[in-house]
């Protein structure tokens, strides 16, 4: 009986983690500027420069984001008595102006929630690229407990031109 109780608590912990990611205090927003403010407030921003013009970074994001990040993933986990399935639909968007490029990634939890997720879900990842000069671009990445190093590495590779593959968003 005690093992059953412990397993139930583990399942609840996973459900709570998902709820916090998509509907909790930090990180649930349907607005890019609000997401940036929230993540900056908790120190979740990474900065780096690439030796590539902004127009090339924009072209790479326009090509790779829809090809790699417009996916639906299914993750299975938990103990046998509380086995869970989590289905997430990711929606990327690239915003380009003369002075900046932004890569937005939103995630929509496919299941019951206690909040409005909007059409594309909550912001989970945001990249802001600005030119340093004609040949170099500065990038800032905000992520809210999502994406891990695989997504950051892929975006850095796309921006620098050193990688054209897709990150695995299923974990």
C-alpha cells in the first residue's frame, strides 16, 4: 500500500510540473514581451555572438524553425501504476525587421488545463538577434525551464551556420 501511495505522489509531481510550466506562476504567458520580462527577472537569459550577418541569421531561422520546431511530441513516463502520456504541440514563429530577428517558440499542452492556452500555447523559448556590425550578430536566448541544451545548441548552430539539423524536443 505504501508503494502505491509513493507512486501516486510521483505521478502527481509530474502533473504539477506540467501545470507549473504551462499554467503556473512563472513562464506561462501568451505574450513575447511579458515572457522576456519574466525570464530576465529570474536570470534565465543567455547571450552570445556569431560571426555571421543578421540577414544570414534571419534566413537560417526562417528555414530551420518551421522545418524543425513545428512538431507535436508525445512523452511517456512514470511508474506502472501511474503511467502518464504528455502530448505537446510546438509552434515557431520568426519575426524579421531591418534591425532585429526574433525566433518565438510556443508550446500547447494537449489535454485538460485550468487556464486559457491561446491558439499556440505558452511561450517557452525566445531568441532575439541584433547586428553588432555588418558581419557579426548578437543573440539573446530566454527559456523558461524548457528546451535544454539541445535546443540552445541547435539555435546557436543555425545562427552561426555550423549546424542545420533539428533538435529533439521529445524530452
